[in-house]
């Protein structure tokens, strides 16, 4: 019996070990399948708990980029600031130089147009006047109001109304010469109108601008004395005003001087043609063929 018990014990232990070994794969398989079974459930629960992302509408218009504003910085020392912040003396200087400039350009353009018309009339004298049968017929071919017609009419009138008047005591030759010469002088005086203004502007505009310069520097020194320090913000405005005045004075004077010299040279060319015509007309009048 003891022998059987002793044999049963190792046998039972062996059976228990075999049973344990046989049950181990099943337990491991069950433990391995348990997470797999719970994973879909957990995934399902997470999927049901987290909301699906909203669909993006790609057909919507693209968002325009924000416009970048360009910052403009106003010049505190420019011409606008000079007129806005300058004193009445500075404004008076500007007004005077503006009037000078406008008058100069007006005279330059009007005198050029007048000289151009006289050159055209001079070119037409040879085509119509000297080919006419008489001075009166030739005078009618000249342009109305032109300088050459004025000379021809003056010479013709002096030749026709000499006898029976107070000027009869003057010989006919001298009277015709005086009348034609007087007409030429009137034309020359008419051509010279406005040139004195150009000469005045050309000689005085720099000094008017210089006066504004001196006044601006005086203002700068005054502000330095009041502030007690020569900082750039105290002197930049008045000094800039002074420089602007100088530049404007030169800008007014230079066109006036150049325009004056140019118009004087053109007047000389025109008067050469006028004097040549008057000399020929004087000789024809003295010949007696009217």
C-alpha cells in the first residue's frame, strides 16, 4: 500500500504537469485573443465619441490677401510747408516772383507769335507787292494789319497829301522820308514792347529771392536764440525756406534773361527786313509811280 501510494504520488504529479502544459496554449491563446476582441470595441467607442471632421468646401472663392497700405510721409520742409507755415513776408515774396514768372512767359510767347507773323508777311512781300502795277494795288495785296502794309499806307498817304497843306513848305522828298522813317520807328517801338519787363525781371528776380533767403536765415537765428540750442529741428525749416527762395529767384530770372536775348536777336532780323522794304518803297514813291 505504501508502495502504491509512493508510485501514485509521482504519477499524479506527472499528470498534473501534463495537464498544466496542455492548458497553457489555450490560456495564452485566450489572453492573446482578448485584446484583439476589445480593440475593435474600443476603436468603435472612440470613433463614436470623436466627431468626424467637417468637409472643406473647395469651391469657395480664395481669400484675397490683405492690401498693404503704403505709408506716405509729408515733407515738413517743402514748398507746401513754406506757404502754410511761412510768414507774410515769405508769402509776399512768393507772390511777387509768381507774377514775374507768369508775365515773363506771357511776353515770350506773345512776342514770338508776333515776330512769326512778321516773318511770314516779309516772305509774302516779294510775291504780291513788288509784282503789282502800282503802290496802291500792291498795298492791297499785303495782309491787313501787318507792319509792311502800315509802312506802305503811310508812304502812300504822305505822297498823296503833300500839296495844299501846312507841310507844303517841306519838300516832297523830305516829307516822304520823314513819314516812312516814322512808320519804321513805330514798328520798332511796337516790337520792343515787353522787353523792358523781361530785362527788369532778369535783373531783379535773383535779388528778390535773395531777400527771402536773408529773411529765412534771420528766422533760423531767431529760433536758435529762443530755444537756446542749435538743434536740427529748429533750423531746418527756416534754412529750407531760405534755400527755396533762392532757387525760385533763379528759376524766374534765368528764363527772363534768355527770352530777352532771344527776342532781341529776332527783332533785329525782323527790322532788317522792314528797313529794306521801307527803303525800296521810299525810292519808288520818289520816282512818282503811285
